[in-house]
C-alpha cells in the first residue's frame, strides 16, 4: 500500500501524490500502527549506565552511612563529661588505648572521663555521643587531652541512615541516570542497574545534491544539515543514532541502503524525496519494505506537509520532508515522541510561556501552522517576534526561542494577540507536587502510585516542624508530620495554622528495640524492660532528638532518669535501630519497620500518627486531589500495610 485509503478525508485534492490528513488524524493512524510501549530491558554495570533510562525502581538495601561515623578528625567522647569546660578550667580526659581509623571497627567502650582518638569517617565507639575536632583540644603533658569548651551531644557525628535510609526508593523507573545519580547508587552498594534498551535509529539523507559537512562543496550542491540534526535529536530523545550519511536519488542504491538499515535497526528515519517530483522514489521504496507500510503520506501542516509515516514489520519508518525547518518540526511533533516511548522516557514536557505578538501574522486556512518566534521583554511582559524565513531556512530554528502554533481554522493571529510560546530547548520540569516535612518509608507507597500516574513528586525531608513552616510560606503542597501534643495527648491537629487541614496518613507502632536474646529485655513488657535496663549500669540506651514525637515517649518511659547514652540523640528511627544492632547501644525506641529491617526484637508501646497537613484552599488542585485519592486507594493502603504500617481511617479533613 503506497497511499492512504481513498476514503480518508482529503483537504488538498490537487496534490498529485499526497493524500493529506489533519495532524490529529495522522498521529492517530501512526499510533495505531506502531507497537505500543518501550523496547525490552537489559542489565548494565553502574559505571556504564550514564544516559540510560531505569526500567525498575531502585531501593536502598542499607542505611548510608551504614553506621554512626565521625565527621571530623578528633576525639570521640561523652558530651556530658565536658559540659563545664572553660579556657580557665579545662577538663582532662584520659585516652583509651585504641585509635579508630576509617575501616576499623572500635573495640573499646568510651567510659566516663575518657576519649578515643578517631579519624573522619571512622565508626563512633560505644559510649561516645560526640566527636570533638582535634584543633579544639590540647595534649595534656601527663597523657590524655584537655578540653577548653563544651560540645553539644551529636556534634561531629553523622548518624546511620542520615543520608540514605534503608528501603528508601532512591530512583524510580523512567529516571535518566547521570553522574550524580551514579554516585548515590554506588554509595548504596548498587553495582548493576536494569535499564531500557536504547532504540537503534538509522538516519539516512537522500538527494543528489547533498554533501557531508567537512567535505568540499561541488557546484549546485548543498551540505546535508538534516542528517546531523536528526542524529543529534535522536540522541537527545534517548535513541542510539546510526548515522548513515546521504545516498543519491538512485532507486537501486536507495533500496539497498534502506533494506540494510531496516534489517539492522529498530527504526529508520529518512529525509527528503517525499514531495511530488520525478525523482521522489523514497516513499515508494518505503511502501515495499514490510507490512502495513505507509500509513500517512501528507499532513495538513505548515511547514511539513509532505511527511511520510510508515511501519514495516513492527519497525517505524519515517520520511521527513527535505526542507530543514520542515524536517525539524515534523521530527519533534511526530517522531521524537515515538523514540521516547521506545526508550522508556516520559513525554517531553516542553516549557511554555505567555507572550503577545505585536504584528499580525497571516496563516493559511486548513493547515496547522508553526511559527518560530524570538522572545524579547516588552512593556507588559514578553513579546513574541516571528522569525520565519521559510521552511528552507536553517538559521531560524537555531536562533528562535520557541514557536507558536496557529490553529488550522484560523487565517491569522491578529496584532496584540496573546499567545503561548513553546520553548525550543524545553524547560526543567517543575514538580507537580511538593512534599516537605517528616519522611516516612510508607510515603514510598503513595509517591510510587503517583509516579505511575505520570506525576512528578519532589520530596524534601526536613522534619515535621520544618515542613509546617514551609507549608505556611506556601512552598509545598503537603507537610507530613508526626507531632504529639503531650498536654492533650493528641497528634498533629494542634500544630496546624489557620487555613490548614489534615489528611490522615497512617499509624506507626513504636516500641522498645533490643538485640534478640538479650535476657534483660526478653519476655518483658516495655515498662519492666526499661526498669531492668535502668537497674544495670552497663546497659546503654540510645535516645532521640528533642522535638521528635518518639522523644516524648522515651521521656515517659524514663520518668526523669538519665541513664548512660541519654545524650546520644540521633534524628531517625533507622539510626536508633542501627546503633542497637551494631552494639553502640543496648536499647532504644523506634518504629516496628526499622526494628524489623535491622533484625531487632521489638516490644510494642504506642502508635504514632503520621499525617499530612495541607492548605484547604488547594484541595481541588489536580495534583493535590490525586495525592488525597492515592491515600484512599486500596492498593496503596495494602502497600502501606506491607511496609509495616497501619493506614488511618480515611476522613475528609476540614
Ligand atoms: P526534496 O524533498 O528532496 O524535494 O527536498 C526539498 C528541499 O530540501 C530541497 O531544497 C533539498 O535540497 C532540501 N534538502 C533535502 N535534504 C536535505 C538535507 N539532508 N539537508 C539540507 N537540505 C536538504
Ligand atoms: Mg531531493
């Protein structure tokens, strides 16, 4: 089949070889004939993954850092020991008999009034809750060190999981891998990644007049600019271009080049030889390549009318119009989306800006017209200046900032008309939804569901209070929080400002965590376990930071006691679990999934409520509504359960 069905609506019947259809009809036919979805996937070593598209989500298999580590060269000590240190009355600490280097596990506990020398990156020893820089200490002539100022607990320590928390989704499928992402995956111990196969795209120019750039130009010849343009644009859209140069308008030569390209590649892009003319053999050869053959030949576009779209044995074959501007527009409008889909890349979201045209722009009725514009600031915002030099121009594209589309049914854009300008270089995609606040592993289930709907979610973990402040400033859509008002025994709701409402999230069981088999805790309830811990002076706890909901629970258990380890105050459940699992402490309070991840025993205590504050006024915004719907979605709720949490009853907050 070399032409579209005679029954299809034609707009320009005078075209001898073309059966012109609308842009929308052309896209529909092309899509119907194309194989859906991306090509397969393959596994590549991390170091070779730059530029590739992830085919699966990647989760962290461990906490990063994997242990509490020193952030400075100096001494690991107990902050309480030096709380009274001054220049006039320095405190002396004895040195323990080991020096902790990077890569050496500590063997000695830091007992009161002692310190252990430690290098940046070394694991913090049991008993210590701060690391003081060597520059802030003086050697004591009698051995040991002198400290002339106090230090806050936690200072100089990077807590386990402070960078990446175990189980956290590091990257989602569809993400494009670059050096910064490779660094993160390497730190999490990931050596290979599953990526989409890259479509191999043959790029072939046709025309007796074409000479490759860099070679000498013959009389009457021009340089092949479409070939290099398409080659680069294929790579920009996730394909692997196979640049085949130009072939002459010779039937046998072209047929053999085309057949070879079709056999060896996943897609073939030709340019020129598609409009009516004696030498235009390209589309006839394309039609013979395989079924179903040519599905569109002629689209009501300006520029770009002679576009030819075919599918041969499951592989897309395209003949772009010869004129460079036409080739460029039709490539981006029709071909780039197909390459992206084959490569597993999301649709390109072109950046758009509002502008006005200051002069009337005439347009042909019946064809969707693309007009390239330069943008300049005017008295009332941006002004779009048409820069069209005709479809034979190559400079217009390179110099324009964007383009305006004039509808097929309009005969002009009047002077002063407001227009939407699609920016040519695209713009960094702003997230659809911003979440700032306390991070919880369960959030992965909700964000994962939104990502599958194509929503881009940006999540910034800053803690409950930081999130509420960001929401108040209008910087995010949701602020996840878990704050207990101890006076009322109520979670979250007392902390909302005017205009904020709460979407219920889920409950997290908190409890005492300890190493399995520790006889001080096994078989006891939480109260009895903590009583046993307090009775043993060798038993070391790990606390939580001031302001954490869990800290209030711990203070309730301790009833005023300040056992050893009280000043070790990491900021996350994972860091608490890591400290206990690694023997830095013997017990602490964390949520059940963290205990489970570190193989710890767990004595349940109370449920913490993790909810989402948002602005009531934003409830109907599409992305906000999608998030609220995801919270109520049964699949998301069972994913939350699988992660170890209990979804809260859904009520419509307000
Ligand atoms: P055609 O479709 O072969 O009639 O070509 C239409 C116009 O595009 C002619 O002026 C060609 O010289 C020009 N053209 C075709 N191919 C290329 C190319 N690869 N690079 C630059 N111009 C081209
Ligand atoms: Mg030609």
